[in-house]
C-alpha cells in the first residue's frame, strides 16, 4: 500500500498505523545503535542483517 492509498483508505486508523510503524522502526534502530546489536529486515525479498555500525553510518547527520 502506498502513501496515496493510505490517505484514501476507509479505515480511519490506517494513516495513524503507518506513522506508528515508522516510529517503531526508528526506535528499533535507536536501540540497536545504543546496544551495539544488529537489526534484521526484509529487503528486496531477502532477510538482511544490518549491524549497529552500518546503522550509525546511514543515520542522517
């Protein structure tokens, strides 16, 4: 579901859930960087492990 579809959805909670998912993803990245652990994500049909150092490098300055 893309951004336009979310905005047109009949379920009034759907736009808020997208915001909550993004906030949870950022919290997971923050925790991984703080604790020096990796996160695991699904990217392009594959499971990908991203280390804390990679997360720090990708973090916007």
